[in-house]
C-alpha cells in the first residue's frame, strides 16, 4: 500500500497532467492549422472553427463544470472530463473530414470544462496543511508555464515528423495513464452546500455565445446582411437580454449580477478578455503567416514562437512580489501596452520581414502577457469578499476563454474578408495588417481601462496573496 505522502504526490501528478494536456493541446493546434487546411481542403473559416469549437465549448460550460463537481463529486467530474477529452482526441486523430474533427474538438472542450475546475479544489482537499498546499499549487501552476514553453516546439516536431494527427494521438496514452492514477489514488470530495444548477441561465449563456460566434465567423462567407447572419446576431442579443432577466430573478443564479457592481472586478474581467482576445487571435494569425507566407516548416514556426514563451517564463515568477510592492495597476498598464504595441508592430510585417524583428516583437508580447496575467486575477479575486474567491477565479477564466473565442473569430474574419477579395500574398498581408491593428487597439484599450478603473493597491494583503497563488490559472488552457 502506498504511503499517505505517495498518495498525495500521485494526486498532484494527476491534477498536473489534467492541466498539462489541454494547455499543450491549445498551443500545438495553431501550428498544425496549415497542415490541416491542406489535408482537409478547407478555408480560413473552418480553421477558425477548429480553434473556436474548443474555446467556445469550454467557455460556455466552465462554470457548470465547477458546479457539477461541487454537487456530485470533483473526482467523478474530473474522470468524466478526462475520458471525454481523451475520447475527443481519439476522434480528432482519426478525423478524415472537417465535420468529424469539429466533433472531436467539441468533445475535448466539454471534457476540459468538466475536468479542470475541480483540480484546484481537489488539491486543496488533499493538502490541508497550508505550507504543503502552497507548494502543491505552485507546482500545479508551473505546469502551465512548462506547456507554454515546450508546446510550440514539441507540437511542431510531431506535426513535422508524423503529421497533424499526431498532436491528438499523443494525448491518448497520457489520458489513459492519468485516468488510472486518478481513479485509484485521488480521493472524492464535494461541497454541495449552497450550490444548485441554473439550467435556464446556462442554456441562455450557451445560446448567446454560440449565436455570436457563428455570426462573426460565417458572416464573411454567407454575407453580413444575409438573413441567417442577421438572425445569429439577433439571437445573441435576445439571449443576452433574457439571460440578464433570468439571472436577476433566480435565487442562487449561475452569475450573481450584483458582483459586477464592483468596478475593479468588472474592469479586471474586461481586461482579461482583451488580453486573450489579442493573444489567441495573434497565435492563430502568426501561425498562418509563418507557414503560408514565410514558408516555414511547422518545426521552424514553433521555434520562431519560442521568444514569447521564454520571456513569459522569465517575467512571471517575480510578478507576485511586484504586485505587493508596486500594486497591480502599473503592471497591468505596462503589460497591456506592451501587448498592444507588439500587435501594432505586426502591422509592419511583409513577406520578407527578418526574424530579428519577429524576435523583438514576440519578446515584447511575452513580457506583456507575463506582466498582466497575475495582476489581472489578483484584482478580480481581491475585489470581492474572501468567501467569493472561487467564484471570482471562475469568472476570470470564463472571461479569458470568451476573449479567446472572440479573438479568433473576429480577427480571423478580418483576414477571411480580405482573402475573399482575391488570392495571393498582397491580399493576405492586407488582411493580416488590419487584423493586427484591431487586436493591438483592443490591447491598448485594456491599458486605458487599467489606468481608469484598476486600484493603485489591492484591498488587503490576504487578498493579494490568495490571488497571486491562483493567478496562473488564468492561462490554464
């Protein structure tokens, strides 16, 4: 029989692998897009759906996954989510059509939404000692940085050597091994007190996000004023209005609307969305640029993205101390501004742009992401009472995924719009420049919001420390 210490270590391993798989998957899929486009004979719109079918599903079901775990058992939901994510990976690996690939991606998104919310709660229950818990959460959080660092290179190596299907195949053995570890060694836990399902609110939220994303991605192909696209935008607006009405009248609503009265909390969510709006949109666009215009292999493209990952990993560790010393506002302003400037610099890209320019720009964006990630969650968590820390963290992650979904949808639609006018490098670069201009302006708007609404210092040292410990979850996927 394994000792208590060994059981704790195996539980930590299971939770780390549960975080690592979706994070790695997100990083490598972007680099596989050109290969998928060639193999499946598809267009930009379909490539957007390959990314956003996952992002959209995850964003829509994230809060539901946390609620189900509290009600019915976190281990149970972790195992169900892990099985769905692994099964979705298997479908993606064998997909011979875009439709089957999207089915697999949706299953991956559902699995991630059920699996990930409970990982931090399971570790909290497994490590009752505060010092042990802090160490375990630190290791768990560092996995995100590891996946960000090795994801582009490892994924590109697999795509270059074995084809795009291999990035999904590699999830399967990891998923099966992790399922066995979690099933045997992870203890069950739940916290149903005060928790209830809000199915009307959940349904309306999904309807709003799906309708909006569909209208944005398909608008160029079907016509922005076609009945179907106008109906999509209309449905999104109606669903949002109905969602607000339902949540106001529902006891124990999925989204307690009164929390948005806290200006700093609302601003932090908006800034988190703007951060991932530009970042995920940038990953989508720059992967296509490097391989379609620069004619880089998947492996070379992955290596060319490394400066962003390296600078992010260097910048991130001391940020927690900087929050305590300088407060979140200057870090968030600097972070969003660096990301905005980096994306605006990408409007200068040409087919002949030297790699030195890419290194400098990627490093600036990586520094911006590193400076902003911890403070934005610190403000979100620290702006609400301590009893609402988990709720604030969940909303931070949901805001991030909504921003990621809209970033790929909107910036990709801008590129697709230019390509619909003609083919060739000139049309691609025109669309790329416009998309990066919009993305860069979005990041700079986030910097302005930070100046106006983010407090100079956090409300309390306790809130600060709690938020900093949770901060890396903002980029879990």
